[in-house]
C-alpha cells in the first residue's frame, strides 16, 4: 500500500481484516491530518462499521439535526434536509461531523495495531514494476520491496496512477477552498447542531459544529484562479477570507471574526478512470477519483473503496489481477455518479444570475415546503449504499 491517509489506512485495515498481510508505506514522517472537519454520511459510517470502528469514532462525532441551504443577506432558508434520526432511520447508519484528525487517528491506530499490518513512515514509493507473479517497488531511500499486489492510495497528486492510467495530471477545478476551524461559543453549542450552506454568487460558505471539540468548521469555496500552480495548501490571511465572505449575515460575520489561521486550498480533481487496475496494481481514494467537496463524499468514497477492495480480494485470493478488476468494476460507475453530483451542487450553490437564483431557490423552497422529505430523498441512491453487501 502506498499512502497512509484516510483512504490508505482504511484499505490497509480492511485488507488485514480480510486475511491479507499488508505493508503500508507513507511518505510523511508524521501522517497526522491537518485541522479541519469532515462530514461522514451513512454510506461512510457503514464502511466504518465493517471496519469495526463505528463505536470507536462515535464519541468524537457530532450528529447534525439537519442541513440547511441559506441565502446571504436575508438569511432565508430555502431548503432543509433532515439528518439526525431521520437519516439514521432511512439509511441504516448515522450522519457524523468529525474532525479529520479524529477519524484518521482511529483508522491509522487500528491499522497499526493489527498484527497483519506493518507501517513504514517517511517512505515514498517512487516506482513499481510488475512481473508475472509479483510487484516490486522502489522507495525514495533506495530500498525495494516485493508483494503480490500494490494499492495506490497516494492522494490527488498520485504518482502511481500513471502506471494504471498512463500520463495524466490533476485538473484544477477553477475554485479555491478556504478552511478554518474556530472556537464555538456557549451560544453556538446551545443551538441544535446544523450544517449550513450559505449560497452566494460564484461562491459558497459551509459551516458546521464539531461539538465534541467545541469548534465550528468553516469551508468557503470561491471561483477563481490559483495564485500559482504550486499552491496546493497555503496559509491564508483572515482578512482575505473575510473579504470573500464578509457582510453576508450576522451569523457568518460572527464566525469570520474568530478566524485566526485559515488555509487556502486550490481544489483539484482527477478525471474518472475507465479502469482502476493494471495487472497487480490498483488505485483507490483521491488517487483514483478526487472530486470537488460539494457533496462531502471524497473520504466516504475512499472508505467505501477500502471495504469493497478487501471483499473482492477475499473472494479471489489466488487471482489478484481478476480480484482487482472486479473491484474496479464494482466501484467505477458509483464514484463517477458521485463526482457528477458534486459538480451539480457547485452549480446549485454558486448561481449568479438574479433570475436563475429566484427560479431555482424559489423551486427548492417550494419543494421543501410541500414535500419536506423531498430534498433528502434525492440522495437515496447515495446514502442507501452499503459497501459490506455491494
Ligand atoms: C475542502 C475539502 C473539504 C472536504 N470535505 C469532505 C467531507 O466533508 N466529507 C468527505 O467524505 N470528504 C471530504 N473531502 C474529501 C476528503 O478530504 C478526501 O477525499 C480524502 O481525504 C482522500 O483521502 P486519500 O487517503 O485518498 O488521500 P490523501 O488524504 O491525500 O492521502 C494520501 C496519502 O498518501 C501519501 N503519499 C503520497 N504519495 C505517496 C507515495 N508515492 N508513497 C507513499 N505515500 C504517499 C500522502 O503523504 C498522504 O498521506 C474534502 C476535501 C476538501 C479539499
């Protein structure tokens, strides 16, 4: 396994639980995740359940009551999606807000403590060569290692993807994300936990509580060109974030005033692959299907990938290449659909033309009023999925 992020740690654990011995190489000496929140919906929680981690993660999770789509200025709520008990009852698992560090630590520590997993930190996989019976890899310190398969979990900037897909590069989405976590006040924590999407023109701001840490997570997405191609993750200035989203509403201004150390993150994606494996090498997670975060599903897809990969490998233990192809077949259509649905949300959240805004948001408000469960049901196909049976 190359890469020990959320996806790589989950896949290492899943494969170990399916009976395989795993060596995981992670390029960073300390793989801890940076500070920010993640929404993990029922489909992702079902993957955690299969991994035996739902109960370990639950104490760190906030369970939002609902998602609201609101308009800057008036603050009008145009649509509500019930989460909480409604989501858990309909889809068989809860909806969690988690700090990335809490989720990653749970996955990484469970993988590290599994007797079938060995983890080597500060080791970058630089090359993979396949022979008839095995894959040989080279590491950046000159060492080599051999195994029956190589799983590339090396993120959106994956170098190993080339061996499966030929030369291609991450694609800039034309959008930059601001990320910040601010302290929650007692008043914030006294309110029911709600995830809110504030829909501006060519931009949107998402806020949600991480109540167990007494924090509020903010993600602001702006349509723009990145400053430089190299600026994958850069410290930003609070004043610049406020310039992008300030003056929208008293609630958002109160949060922006508390931002001290935001990050700017140009959003890249990967074009869908027609095949995810070549012989004994396969891709997964962002390395395979990095998508814009407008449906909050990138990590959920990486968790699903992990479970389906392990189950397909276990179904054909003696035939790695076919097992990896089965996995690719099982996952490709779904992740492409999720990628498209993420883009549809970008359109919905960023409408600029006043007439379009009136028509679309008026329509959404009418649907919400007439059929309160309607907006949520739109995603039945997404949340009903269970990687343990798919
Ligand atoms: C602003 C934003 C908000 C998001 N919100 C959500 C959300 O609410 N819900 C959700 O489900 N998803 C969300 N996502 C998506 C989610 O963060 C990603 O999909 C997920 O983290 C991908 O995990 P990964 O393990 O595939 O990749 P990464 O997390 O990128 O991990 C890749 C790992 O591989 C290592 N590596 C790289 N190259 C090598 C190599 N050659 N050898 C060894 N190691 C290597 C890296 O050091 C890294 O640790 C969001 C994303 C963004 C940008």
